[in-house]
């Protein structure tokens, strides 16, 4: 696949502006992430202990049996079988593995409870090659690639796949969870610090696996209410703002009569769910599975040639003229 220098530069700049904090397990922003970090530190402590023991034993053996140090060349004495040694190096590692396994299993089940939490906000996340569909059944909201969660409220994520196996991972909010076709995994958490946290598909799922990103916005309760009320409202009416009314109206007309409607939903216009819901497209900060900032230039590049922006993209190149691209950009960017 050839990427033009212009598009490469555009994507590079998109990735560098207003970047969220790095993806790290060491700066937890939820209860699940706190537990994950504790677990991680425990494993590191055990690993360090084993490393020290093995290193010291190796050094002792080197000096004890070095022919140069001993200034002699005969083989070291053959050791008779030692039951005590056999038992020690069998039982020792088994105990260490047990010490790691017990808190790991406890953490895994604590944040994947068999029964849904009574007061939790349900968020359905469906993985697609290579983007994330997000639904809030109780709030009648459908969006993509950007998940908003209220701070301090338990959230139950219901993770499903529309095609193959993916993995849902937001390091700042908790451990990975596989997303499997025909099977629902859940993840519960209480986000504790407002902010934007990067997520990434963590299971190789094809050509654009690395481009299957998403963002989690942890909002204050008031911000979340504002966001969810707006998302649940009907789509913007074409023709506003007035200065771009002509292009917006032309874009709306083009959208409604083109192949766009065979894949996308815009409430009141189209109803297909093959691709992301676009009802409030302009309210999102990113596009193309979270790999580029949602700007008119990036959207135009995406519409002109999706494959050039995201290898393997399932959105076809519709062969749009530059005027058609401008009209669609004007329309989609009016859908706040
Ligand atoms: Cu989806 Cu990797």
C-alpha cells in the first residue's frame, strides 16, 4: 500500500495534536485499573525475587566451578541425586505461580461479575474490523470509537464482536478483555478521574489491527448528562450554519442518494448499521477508528480514499469528485 506524503504528514500531525496521556498501567484512573496495577507490581516483585535468586546462584556456580579460578582442569565432582533439591525447585515455582494466580483470578472475576450490577450504566461495545460500535441501551444512544463514561458511577461494559476476535484494552481504566464473536464478555469499573484515555484493540485482528483505536472520555456527572442528552436528541437539520447552507444541503442530498445510506445511520435519514452511526458525527473528536482528528481536511482525505488512510478499510472508495467530497464534508461536519 502506498501512502502519499501529504496523507502521511496529515496523519502524523493528527496523531501529535492534543494527544491524550500515554497508555500506561502505572497511572490508574479506575478501581479496576488500581487492582490491575497492584497485580502488576506483585508479579514484578516475584519476578525480581526469582531473577535475584537465579543470578546469585549462577554467579556462585561460575566462581565455585571456574577452572581458571580453581586453577585446575578436572571436571567438578558428580552430584548424587538430591531429593531435597528436586522437591525445592518443583514446589518453589509452584508456590510462586499460586501466589500470582490467586489474586489474578480474584481480580478477573471481581471485574467480570456473573450478575449485572444493579445501579450500573450499561454500555454495549461491539468490535468490528477495524472500529468500535458503542451503544447505551438505557439512553437510546448509538455512537462509535468514543466512549463517554460518568465519573464515580459503576459502568458495565458488554463486549461483543461482529466478526472475529478482538480485545478491548484501556490501560488507564483496567486490564484487557477478549471480545469474541457469539459470546459476550463483560467488564465493570468505576472511573475515578475525569480525562481522556486511549484504548486499543489488543488482539491481532487483521490488516488494520494497529489502527483499531478508541478513546474513553471520563466526564463529570454534569458533563455526562449534557453529552448524553445531546446524543439522544435528533440529528441536526441540514442548512445550518447559514454561511455553509448551500454546501450542507447539497451534501445532505448527496448522502441520502448515494451508497453512504447502505452502511450508515443518520437518524431520520438512513438506518443501516454496517458502518459507524453518523447522527452526531461532528461531535466526535476523531474519525476512521480513532486514528485521525476529526477535521474537514482529514475527513476529506478519508472520503477520497479510505484505503490510503486505513489499510484494509472496509469503507469503499466511492470515486467521489472533489466537489462531492466538499459537500459531504460540509454536511457531516454540520452534524453536531
Ligand atoms: Cu481488533 Cu485487533
